[in-house]
């Protein structure tokens, strides 16, 4: 299995992204996080490429704040 197809646990993704496992759980409920695979009823895995694609999609060039008027 190539690195990009490697399956990662929630704990591994949490460490990789530097966010709490509970945050990933909220992302799964909201549908706002990386794609995931539900292997068993209580076992979730993530493909490394899906995590990296999601992370790339979070990259912003601007924060969206309105410029201050002069």
C-alpha cells in the first residue's frame, strides 16, 4: 500500500494535524473534516491522501476580514 493510501487511525490523524480527537469526531458529525472510512461500527480510518487534500483545501490566502476603511 502506498503512503498516500495508508490508513490512519483517529489518534494518528489527530497527532498529524495537531488537533484533538474530539475535534475530528465533531468534524465527522458536521461533515467539515477530511473524508473518513467507517471500518467497523466504532472503528474509523482516514486515507493519508484524503487528510492531505482536506488540509490543502483549508489553506487560505486571505482571512476573509473586510479591509479597514481609510
